[in-house]
């Protein structure tokens, strides 16, 4: 039976760390509860926002299993952690993650071919990899920007959908026409597409995109939830909210994920903003002030929309 990989808002989870740079599982549990309290539809537990390239395989596996356990059937959990260059290492990673009990396993598109290699090479590598992954685990794709962004063409996505093994794509093209082409390619099938980009979100929801899975759900997920659930019935309010979300998403260009962890400190969820991928000491007083201003504005909007 296929898992409930439903439409809606799927945060790309950050990973809390202790002062000694270990994963803080107490804070992670609070974070899971915060997302669920804000009515998200699912959790992307191990991804780039989770600093997966800076976690050991053991840490990635333990983190995915922990989030799945704490979500306790309330929302589905997906995870990747598929970061190796070597094919044999990728097989090991993916099988270890599949065994954690997550609802779907996410393949990173740029791990399936080197930058500059053709789609045919990518397709051959994927076919080889699929033979090494348990057939009963649901699969998805993530167009992860690191170490390079590899977008799936509509034609290739149609082929992937035809295998019957892939349920979703997290799209990072930030391009309405690109997403429309992909939607047209998989129309009528079981593969769903989630947009990671805020500026294009409302327009792509109108085109039939499944939902949002991106950075900003680590700041004000409740506002994204409201937009996704109300854009049809309340178009004018939704347009205003989409404008606000688009402009505030520029904070992504700040020191992420340090800034999102500071926001979560303001929410009372985390106790520090330590990261492995970025130096939290580079997060300036002005950066903190900007996040504090965003936090206040978000609370005003939440009250206005009675979330």
C-alpha cells in the first residue's frame, strides 16, 4: 500500500545541535512538535536544510528514525541522506535510510550523474540504482542545489513516473514554465510535484502543483498552510499573503540555516543557532534584528488570518 504522501506544506527540517556540536535530540523533538502544531502536512527530515552533507551516515539514519518515531503517525516523514559520489556507497546509504521506517525515500538528482553528463547517463545510473533499492519503499526526487543543481526534464520525469516507483518531486527550478512542463508530462499519473520557491508558489498552485516544500516553512509554516488551504476560496487575501511571503523569503539569502534557527529560538523551540554548514559567529547583530522584525511581522499576519 502506498503511503499518504499528501498535498500541502512539507518543511525541509533543520537539525538542532548542542553546544558541543552533537545532534540535539531533545530540541529535535520540540521542533517536530512545533511543525505539527503549525499544521504542516508532512516532514522532510534529512535534506540540505538538515545539513545532511555535514552528518555522518550513522547520524543521518538515527535522525530519520527519530523524526519518524516522534511524528508517531500524525504526519508522514520522508528523508534522503543520499550524498555519496560512489555508486556502492549510495546503495549503502539508501538501503540504510530505507530501513528506518520512513514513509518515502528521496533520491538526490545530482547524485545520479556528474555535472555535464547527459540525461542518458543519468537514466542508466538510476536504472542500476533502482535494482539495489527495496521495491516496497516509496521513492521521490529532490533537485538539491548542492553540490550542483540538476533539474529533471519533463521528458525524463515522465519516464520516471512510468516506472511506478516515484510518488513525488521536490522542484527547485524556481521557474513557472519549467514546472508547468513537468506537470503536463505527469498529468493523470501518480507523481506529485512540490514547489520549493515562494515567489512562484501561488501561480503554480493555480496550475496544479501539489504544495510547498522549502526553506521558509522553518520560519512561518502556518502562513504557508493558510495559503495552500485558502487560495481558491479567498483569492484576494491569498494574493496579499503571497506577496508578503515572497518578499520575506529574501531572508533566505541571509546566513541560512543559522537565521532559521534563530527564528526558532524566538519561538522557544531551540536554545542556540549552532550549525555545521555555516559559522554561527558570522550571524551579526543586524542579521538578528532582521529576523526579529520578520518574527514580529509574521505574528501580526498570523493574528490577522486568525491562524
